[in-house]
C-alpha cells in the first residue's frame, strides 16, 4: 500500500483484500495450502492501468496479477449466475436451454482446486493417527473419499469465507477512515495491548474490547439485509409483548426475515433506536449500559451471522481474520 501511495495511486481495498489476503487465508485454512497470493503486488484498478504512461508488460501482469484475478473473477461470475438462478426460480432452466452459463467458469475453478485438494489429501494420508486434524479437508477426508463431495464442500466454504470476511474488512476500514476519533482510540488500544515489535496472540485479540466493539458496530449497521428459512415442523412462536397473541407456523412454511429491521427495532433495542442517528457508526453502544440492558439479556436481537443450529460456520474465522488484519494494518 505504501508503494502505491508513493506512486500517487489510490488502492482499491476491497479488490486487493479479496484477491490477495482472503483468497490465501481461506485456502490455507480450508485445505492447508499456501497459494502464494500474499506475495503478489497490489492490483491496479482498470482505469489506473489504462492511464499509466508505461503500462505493465503482459508477462509482468501475468506474474503479479493474472492468477488471483482470474480465480476471484471466476468466483464472482459463478455467484452472479447462481444468484440470478435463485431469483428466477424454476424458470432459470429456460434461460440456459442452449448453454450452461457456468460450465466454462467452473472448469477453471476446478482446474485450480483439483491439484490443491490432491496435495491436501496426500498430506493427510502421511499423517499418523495421533496427528491432530487442522483443516477442513482433513476432517472431510476422514468421512468420505468422494472427490465430488470434497470439492463441493471446499468450494462452498471458500466462496462464503471470502465474501463475508472481505465485506466485513472493507467496510470496517471505510468506517475508520470516516471516523478519525474512533480510529485514534482504536490505535491507542492496539499500541497499549500489543507492542509494534511482536505479533498479536489469540488472547491479545480477545482482550481488546474496543476493537471488538468497532467490529460489532460495523456489523450492526451494514450487514446481510435479509435471510430466508423454511420450518421443518409445526411450531408456535412467543410474542415480544406478553399481551400479544401467539404465532402458529405450520410445517414447510417459507418465511423471509429482515435482519436490518431486527437490529433497528424499538421493542428490541430501546426507544432511542427510532432515531435515525443510530445508523451512524457508534462502537460505544457495545461497551456501555446498552450492551447489558438489551444484547446480553437477549442475544438473538443481534444476528449478523444468524443464530441457533444454522449459525454461520465461518463466524469465528471471519472475526479472527478481520481482527488480525486490522491490528497489523494499524
């Protein structure tokens, strides 16, 4: 980043963190392979490359950018198509009557995953029974040897891990850039708990209350807007107010709930939540009396990663990766 700033160019933080940092972190966590994207240079945006007096040569472009760019773009293309399929419902088959829109893209994705997963399988087979399983791939191999199941599970969590963490990291950095008072206070906490000459430990991260408040404050106002579930049996929901009636939901009922509304509901978060100033970035609400009055008393009013048996499997991974990155950045 310093190199880009000295050159006089801005850094596209979201693209760079997605292509370089999160892609490498997800690969190492899920199947124990270092794909080397952290050693790549930060990506120039398309418009900056176009305006460069001496653009990078094709060979240099390939060496520094083509790997992470193509792989991440392939992920993005597949996600766009599958999102469209979800919106179209059963009609999506008509739109792909002549051609599978993700077939070629998935060939590229699998061309990367296949040798990487094969390497992980080989490493797992070399380990003794006493060795601890440290990756998702290690865990999957103990339950199945079907390559399709392994590929699909790895791909599913790779997509989810990149998106959620990149979004959280990008908007957190953006919020800090717009609120210098929060940034300075966070820097003071980091310098107090962790000296610049050492790496943060897991205990250090848990001890930094203001850092956690900053992260939760970001998630509170910018998050996945809605979610959808289907009941698997007849159920009755209790009302928020004791004077209200019970809600009966029959089995196989599909319902959509808006997490943003839940996070800004007066009955759940108090009367001051009706003031739209609450949409401002305010980490203090996760440190003062409001934390114990509302959230501690009812943890289900804060659902950035959902809750219950369907809670996001990558919640702790997302938190840890984002917290570690912010500590090293500041």
